[in-house]
């Protein structure tokens, strides 16, 4: 099955949207077998991602579409993803959508980077301060603001300069090992499981 993933990110410029698509595509290519690669649609804002996803599932084959956005805040383990999105954004689950079509980067895309600080050190090289990055192994519990501040401080004195989402983020994402991310982020693990099941089905 051909799977389409509607992703928050990439801003409103064609260059950064292309970089966003590439970063997520290369990340997902490490999860699914060749020939079953998902199509990533970089939507810019989170509202645009939801709107594009909602439009897509009105058509035949609606179950091949997934929504992927930042959670923005901690996720109550007693709540499903749609319930979380209702509380954060006021979004109502589309009638034809299923529970396994909404996915969250908890608490943001950059949280995934904390699963592999070695990769960050290799990417930024000399001057990278590992101890400035949040060290909590429960990466979904690290507040979004602390993730951003930690990455900026860790990379500030490197040749690349402090972390910047469009200059650095999607390239780092493309290099991530999904296994490490899955091990540290239950929501990423769920996304990977659902993606594998859908491309196999």
C-alpha cells in the first residue's frame, strides 16, 4: 500500500519544504522495505497539515493517510492522540479517520534528536557541548522549550553555530537511526509500527 504522511514543518518556502520532505523521507526509508516507501507531504504549519490530511481522507483509500505533528506539550498517557489534539488545537477527529492515523512527535521533532547525542556530536563536531543537551532518557518528558534551549546551547560554539531548525534540523533528521528513536519515544515507536503494518497491508 502507498502511504501518505502529512507532516508539520518546512515553513512556507519551497526550499525549506523540500528539505523537510527529504529529511522525513530519508528517516522513513530506514523503517520500511524498498519499494514501499511512503510519500511525505510537508505542509508547513500544523493547521495546514491537519487541513491537508482531512482533505485527503475524504477520498477513496483514506486509510493510507497519516497525520504527523508536534504534540507541543506532554501527552496524558490516558488520552489518545486525537484527544490530545482536541485539547491542544481544538481539532475534532474526522468521522472517517481512525485512531492509528494521528501521530505525535513528543514534544517536538527535535525531541527525537535527544535519542542520539552521539549523532549530534558527530554532526556539529568540534565545540559541541554534550552536557548542554537535556540528559533525561525519557525524551518525551523533556519540555519543548528545554529541548530547543539545550540544542542551541550545545551547538553554540561549533562552526555550524547554534541549532537552527531549517539550516540543521532536517539534515539531522535524515541521519537519525529510527531504532534509537523508537527505543526512547513510545509515540515514535507507535508511528513506526503503524507505518510498517500499512505498507505491508
